[in-house]
C-alpha cells in the first residue's frame, strides 16, 4: 500500500509540476532569475507532494503536530495552485493551437500578447482563485434541503427525513473543531436517520481517533449509519469499522436493515466501497446482496460511497441511492475535468423509472483546501410519497 501510494504521488507530482514549469516558462517571458525562482517553487512543490503524504503515513504523526500540519498544509495548498495553473495554461495552449490553424496570417503582436500579456493576467487570476477557494473552504458546509418523490414510498413513511454527510476527510487539515461544527449542524436538523456515506477519515485510528470523538454526539430517532469509502481503505478500514461500531454507528457491509411504520416496511442497506475488493476479497461491493430480504418491503434505499454503484443498485431493485466521492469537482477549473470524466457528479439524477441517485458534494474536502464555486454540503432530505402528492394536486 505504501509503495503504491509513493509511486502514485511521484508520478502525479512529476507530471503536474514539470508541465506547469514548462508552460509558465514558455509564456511568461521571465528573466533568468525569474525562471530560477519559478523552477525552485515547482521543485519544492514536487518534493512536498511526495514527502507530505509519505511522512504523514510512515511516521504516523498526529495532525496536531505543528511541523506535520505545516508540511501538510503547504503541500496541499501548492497542489491546488499547481493544478489550477496546469489546467488554465493547458487550455490556453489549446486555444492558441486552434488559432494557429486559421489560414489567415498571424499577427506577431498578437502572439506576444497571448504569450506574455494574457499569461501574466491568467497567472494572477488563477492564484487569486486559489486564495478565494481557500476562503470558501473555511466557511464549512451549508445545509442543502432536498425533497425526493418516490413512487414506492409507503404512505406511513411520507415525510421521512434523512441527513447525509459524506467525504469529510478528517485528518491532515480538517480537525476536531471542523467535525464539531458539522455535528452541531446535523443535530439541528432533527432528522429521522443520519447517513455517513464514506471517506470520513484520512489517517489511522491511532492517529486521529481523538478528532472523530464529536461523532458520539450524533443522535437520530432511527439511528446513524455508515458505509465505507475508498479513503477508509487507505487508513485501515477494518480498524475503522470496529471503532465506529463501538461508537454506536451501524456499518453496512453489503447488508441491510428493515424498518416498519404501521403495516409497511422499507429497506435501508449499504455496500462496501467500489474499490473495497482490491484491499480485502470479503469487501467486494455487492448491491444485490445488500438488497436481499425475506420481508415484504415496498421501498429500498442504498448507501454507496461511489456513484458507480448505481447500475448494480438499479438492477438489485433499489429506488434511491445516496452517494458522495466526487466532491462535485471540488473547485474550478478542476470541475470541468471531473464533469468530462464522470457521468454522475452532483445532485439528483433519475436513472430509470424506479431508481434515483443523489450525489453529495462532500461535507469537507480532500487535498487542496479549496472549494471555489462548490461549497461543501450537508444534505437534508425529505422523502415524499409521489402518488400522495399527485392525488393532492
């Protein structure tokens, strides 16, 4: 695991920082000293992007360690800055390539303008956007009210409320105070159910168990439920499952529970993360197994960290899947890349006649402390019986 993590960060940081240096050097028209400063900045960024995550995991340092926190903050902030620059200037390269395909003669003065004038303005704008994204990330999550109409929902469950938090990533940068704020906001909703759809932590139980203590304050009439995300597997998934269960949080393991109101029943289940089987064969995600029951249920709801589970969920007969994982791209301009790569990025999707999917933007953030244009969320669902609404109208 550590070797794969090391190689991943070496490859990614080398590509990002090398390309960023090449594009900026090409377009900014810097002096020799300016280029040396640029090279030193990106070389430092590349070093930190590898050293930061490796020292955090190898040394098993607590996030509260001042030196460790400084290293983590610097590497993640620079990661966001370099990534923003790369996307911005890569787009500029494509624009100039398209212009160069024009058969008309190209005005050399325009080339200078595109190379230096626009480049310097874009560099300043991109840097300011990273600062603005940092400010938005520090605002914390906002409550997102969402009403979902389900034809399969029994009348006795009409008006049922759910609170979903996802992708909090307590660890290197997000601390106990952040989680306390999240817990307070969730508790103020007084929801029937509280769902945590994975990527709760970044760090081992030994490292950050104190930081997740605010979760003990969570209370809901019908309970608190969790499904694993990919980051739990980077942090010791089995240990975290045991720890959360000891806190009174029910962890779904390709399993379900049935709830009764009046004469009607609904099923709520959850699966291991989409990548869980890569770590433990017994953690292979299985929506079909999570849907199995001998009881006559009218409606099925699935917790699945990765939206990719939706195809299996629909086949298994689930009517609603709640997911996270994507962070909705987390910040611009990276949002555009994510929307190209992923099919389901944020919000509510109608998958087929009987199945819907909701993708949470994430309650915290991972990596760069940046949520420019995509503020984190706590989702407050109200489930309504669709045929009841239709009859009233």
